[in-house]
C-alpha cells in the first residue's frame, strides 16, 4: 500500500530528472554521465587529457550526482562550508578504516595550491596532509626553497581518507572524493596548482602519460596554471632527483614574479 505523500515524492523525482537532463543538454552533454573510471581510461595522452578536462565544467562532478548529497558541497561558498557539507563522509569504502578525514590545510586565498595523492599513516592520525617524512620534505621545499611559510600556501589531496596499507586509490574512491577537491580548487582560486607525483597529476589531467614526461611543463587546469612535479615520498627514495623538483619550483616562482636563486 502506498503511504500518504508517495505521489508527491514521485512527482518531485520526475521533475528533478527532467531538470537534470535539461541541464545536461544545455551544456552539450548527451545521454547519461560516464563514471570517473571511464573518463580516466578514455584519455591516454597529454593533449587529449588536457583538452578533455578543459571541455568539462569544473563543477560537473558535484552537480551531476543527482541522487546524492553532493549538492550542498557544490553550493558551498567557503572551505568551512565545504568541510561541513562533507561531514562524517561515508561515500566510499575508505571510511571504514580511517582515523580522521584529511580535508586540507593552509591559506584559503593562497596563490599556490599543492595537491598530493592521499593521506598516509601520520596524516590519518593527525587529520592534516603531509605531516610525515614526506611532509617535512614538502615543508622544506616551501620554506627553504620557495622562502614562504607553509601557512601561506594550501595543501590538499585527491582523496581525503587513507587507503589500506597506503595502496593507490581505486576508481570508485576517486569518483566519490575528487568532486570535493574540484570544489576546493574553485573556492581557493590559486594562481598556480602544483601536482605532487604521478597519481595526483594523472588524475587531475586525466591522462596516463608518465610523470617524468609531464613534470616541468606547464599545463592548464580550467584556466589555472598547472605544474606537475615529483612527490616528496619519491624524493626520499631518490634524493638525486631533488634537482628536478627545484627546476620545476623555479618555474613556479618565475610565473609568480618571485626572485629565484
């Protein structure tokens, strides 16, 4: 037996579906949206990846989730509102193993934003990105190399919860979490986005091109200058490649009009 109000609820769903497909038609999208994994697999080169990213509305990942609670996140007018909208996130399986959700830290109006892969053990315990050994190296890059304070920049990750044993995030986990990173970038509006390591760079550019071919070259992320570089954790294992990161950082400083040594 139908409960009172079922007809109104069904009517609301139908109206929402109609509005949703009208919105997709208006922005030039036909049919149903593809998953994050399908988008990732469909781009195999730098040119294709950047072009595909540039053609998609940056907030689409939030607006497109019609039957989820992403709407409040998309409408967030500040990082505080976005964090509140994420809440005690249960949107993917990583929630079951986390200690803390690692949202991001730094200046909400930063000119430079760093994006890494995801939290490790130290970050999960503290609830702050890049606080372990790799985080200390990133801090050195910021304070000693760039001659800035850590609190002057903004630091975040593609995903907000630690994967088991620090494994790579899986496609469904990226699909659940990347929209929040997109909104963070939109709210901060950095002049320069710095991708740290293969996973973050390939996810943001939607490409499978190796990081060594991507690093050191300017890319475009929805009108933001994007510089891929190596992850600090990689540098701990390969200290000889620190010079490559310094080359990349000098290009960032030059872009911002800062003097380089």
